[in-house]
C-alpha cells in the first residue's frame, strides 16, 4: 500500500525510504537511484523533488514546493549493489495550504 502525505507548498521535508526488506541480504548500498513525480494530469514535475541522498540501504527523497490542491504520485527506485535487484516504492503527496479557523 502506498503512503499518502500532506505537505504545504512552502514546506520542504525529507521522505526516507528503507530498502532493507525489499532488496537482498547481500546488498549493502544502493545504486541507480531515481525518483519521479507525476501530477494528476499525467505530466512529470521534477520541481517537487530535490537532490536525493543515501546512506546504506536508505534513500532520502527531499520533497519541496508543489501547487496548492495538486496531488503527485512519486515513484522511487533503487538497485541493490550486489544482487542487482530493483526496489520500487510509491508515494502520494497531496499539496495543501493549511486552513486555520472555524468553518
């Protein structure tokens, strides 16, 4: 099941993905990492993902910006350094300006 997160357009947050249970026990680090964001109209939007970083089998995806009211599906992929297995994780990011007050 894919995670769903809500993010304000001005917020920047890190989304860590641990590939330990997805890849092989022989893998100790990741290679060929990628993250792609797609808007609800099917177009890609690279502006909502900053530079990826990794430590061992954990890939951190920095999320930023986005248009208020837009939903993005983010596909995150990484390859195990020893097994060559490819792990794929998906995330839905919903960008919303926080509403404050009584409605």
